[in-house]
């Protein structure tokens, strides 16, 4: 848990979500002033950096939730015909739960005086790395985001400093684990807690895979390209 | 009266453990100029869930989760191989192995936290506590009953970890490990529900409303799972049944169901203990 140094008391503008929009204007300025050769402009990566404290942690969870929810919205808008009624029921439920989590995270940030990150629109999320036209492709996509979310939650409980927010987080986390297991069982029956997500030997035996925010954001950045997601000043304990 | 200190007092007064403290705080409110309170604050107060505060120490959390893990370990140890299809047997073997890994870690945390490991109690999975008044008399002779009890125990485990996890928040090692065990228990619970679905039971992978699998009035493992008010800040709760848009032919009942499914509610220490005691004595 964070010590007093990472207190979450909102302190106004200084805690605003920090967005580096190094877009067209900044890039052209660099071209004019710093780049001697107009043929090879400098590579400028637009980046979203998370803030510190609970505001940063909630925004981290919010990003995960936005990417996941949008995937389900896309799939359910044009579901592959080979999805069974049971598959669709599960996917629709998970979509609804994620939608509720996403909205509640936003309300929670507002209730705590935090700024929700609006640096990227959901329409720009890119799921081209998935095949969303087959049953297997859809389940594969949903499973990989669900397992990623569970691993992210496993690494994020220690980051929250507010007891109220930790209790809310815990309630959502259990359901995230249920989602991942349900999807895994649809795709490969009996794989709900297989060794790729729960090591069976060694010091981590019986413990769900855990990922740090840096690892999770690197994964998520594949869906937000060209915008890169950075841990910024997220707390580490 | 100092409103902030009053609010703090109210927030820490757990309704179950200290009903009088909470009543006292509310009594004091009656003596203040309630009309002068901003309506929003008052609304948040009235919406304040009675069970939002979780009382106990880190050691309480570790001991309680250990008792639940023991209960499950003992349950799977007693499952008769002849009753269970081979594929399901493999699932049970995996689940039990992971639970025993949790037990080893929880026991080591309890020792290093200065706690004493109790002896394991006696178990009776008929719910009869060694007597003849049984709730699940065919638990080890009827596969459907066996799966129902297994599901109840897994959901009990999830709700117990949800209670315990915030209690170990000051210890990074313990909160990391408990989170990771909690996630595994969530996976187990969803799988048991999947196994029951395959056998025709009308059940989802997530707890939908206050289900009634454990038919005793004193210990229902699903009590409180129909909650839709979630606390989002010290003084604020939100009704999560208002967050889904009413489009696409979704019914009011479906919206409410989703709102309850999206959150697994922690059990209180006393509620979890009462459920453990249905099977342990």
C-alpha cells in the first residue's frame, strides 16, 4: 500500500491527467526548428501517461475496461454465425458487466474529484490482430483480454490506497476471474485454470499469473496504436 | 456537532458487529439540524450500506480464508471416484491441488504474522454436523448434489477472499498473494457453475441476484448478492442498476440481474463462519 507520500487527496490542477499530445502542431514545429532534413522527420509517438495515486490506478483500470468493452460491442454488433446461443449469452453478459464496470469507474473518479482520461476515443481502438469473424477467433480475443485483465488486477490491488476503492476493486476482480474461466471453458473445456495462467509448480504454484502495469500497458498499447500508453507516475506499492 | 467526525463514526460502525454504535450515530443525527444538511450529503448517508465497512484484522482474514480452503480440501478428498466422470475427476484434481497450494501459503502467512494454527475441525458435507438432520443427504451419492455443494463452497471461498483481501492491504506480499489466490478461486467457482450448466442446471458462471442454493435460513451463501448500491467514495454510493442503456430490447429484470452479477459481494466474518459451520463442527 502507498504511504503518505502517495496520498490521494485531490489537489486540483496538479493532479490532472497528463496527456502529451505530440500531434501535428508539435511535430511540424520540430520539423521546422530541429530537423535539418525534411525527408526524414523525427518519429514522434503520441503518448498517454498515467498520473499518480488512486487517480492513476483508476485510470489504468478504466483503460483496460474501455478496450475490453469495445471489443464486445464490436463482436455483438456483428456476431459470427457459428457462435452458439450459449456462447452469445455468455458474451452478452460479460459485455454488460464490463459496461457497468466502465461506467462505474468513471462515476467513481468523478465522485473522488479525479479526472478520467479522455486521451483516446473508443472508435480508434484497433482489434485487427484478432479474427473476429469466427467463433474461435472471437473466443480467443475475449479470452486473451480477460486473462490480461485478471493478471492486471492481480498486480493492482497493492496499488490502491483508499480502503473504499480497494473494496470496490475486489468486488469487480472476482467477476473478472469468472469471466476469464467461463471464456476459457467455452474455447477449451477444462482450461479454466490451466498452467498458462496458474503455474502448477515452483514458487508461484497455485497463484494466478500477475502482470505489472508496465507489462499490461505494453499489451494494451497494441490496441490503441499509434497512441502509446505509459505508466507515468503510477504508484508501485 | 462536527459533521465529518459524525460521518466517520457512522462509517466505522458496522451494523452487524456493533449495531448500537450505528444506531447511536444515527440517533445523534436526529438531534442535529438535519434540514441544514445538503440534500446530496443526506442522500449519500441514507444510501450508506450497513455492511460497507469490513471489520477485522489481517490475521482474521488469513484465518478465515484458511478455514474455507481446508473445507474445500476436505470436500474434494472425500469425493468418491466412482461417482465422477473421468474428465471431471481431472478438474477436481487440479482444483484440489491449487487449494492445497493456497493452504500451504496461508499457513505460512499465519505463522509469520504471529497467529496460531488451529486443528482442523470435523467435517460433514451432508450439512448434518454428524447428526441425522441433513441438508444434502445424497452429497456423495448423487453427482448433481455433489456439484451443487462444490459450487456453494467455491462461491463461499470467493466471497470470503473478498472479505479478507482488504484486511491485508498494508502487507504487499500478502495482498499480492491473496489477490492471486482470490482470482484462482473465482476461476474455480465459474468452472463448477459451468459443470452444472452442462448437466442442465439453470445457473450462470457468475452469481445472479440472491440465489438460494443453500436452503437454510441462518446461512445462505448468496445472501446480499442482490445488492445494486456500490460505495464509490467515502460519502457516496451509486446505483449500478442505472448504468446500462435501455436499448436493444433489454428488460428491466436483465438490467438488474447484470448489475448484481457484475460484483461479488464480500461476506462478513460472521456470515462466512455460519456457512462454514453448516459443514464443519
